[in-house]
C-alpha cells in the first residue's frame, strides 16, 4: 500500500510539473503582412524598375514578331489569288511556322520573366524572413503568421510584428 501511495505521489508530481512547464511557456502568435513588408523595403523599387525594363524588352520583341507576322499575312492575303498552289503552300507554312515561333516565344518570355522576378526578389525575401525570425526570437513568439487577407480570420493588432521587423530592417 505504501508503494502504491509513493507511485501515486510521483505521478501527481510529474503531472504537476508538466502543467507548470506549459504554464511557463505559453504559445505566443504574431502576424505580419509579408507583401506589405516587401513593398516597404529599401531597394525594392529598383527591382520593380529592372523588371519593367526586362518586360519592355520582351514586349518589344514580341511586338516586332507580331508585326512581321501581320505584314506577311497581309501580303499573303493580297496576293493569294494570283499565287500558284506551291507558292501558297510555302507561304502558309511560313506563316504557320512564324505563328509557332511567336507562341513559343510568348511562353518562354513568361517563364523567363517569372524567373527574373524570383532572382531579383529572392534576396529581399531572405532578408525579410531573417528579420522576422530575429524579432520572433527576441520577443518570444512561438509562431509568426503571414496575415494575408482571408487566411487569418482574426488578428489582434497588438500581435502585429510589422513595426518590430521594420525597426530591425531600418525601415521608417
């Protein structure tokens, strides 16, 4: 009977310690609008300018290809009635090939633009994430959520870590 009482006391002590340790380490959750933070970071404007310039280069090339297609198509239409079947087939194949190159360029340009954006924005994302991690550790946050609209249903502005992260990054 004494052994059972000692065992019971030990179990109660372990459970009590477990509750005490949970009470000492409460979960603390913060939130931040990551996109707003990125938009506020110094140097992000130059990234936007570089992306716009790159996009303009791609758009100009696409416009030139489309203008070439349109010119050849109009030429084909105006002379189609006087062309032999062989020349018609050759011109149609040429137009089809050009349209295929335009479509391929458009797909490649879209992929390249996304890759360029990731390449240019990646250092800013890493810097922002590092600052958020530092702020979370310094302020004992268990979690920091990205407060994107419709993802976080409720948020208390007292737990918004944006001012702390901006301070860490030196953003006004």
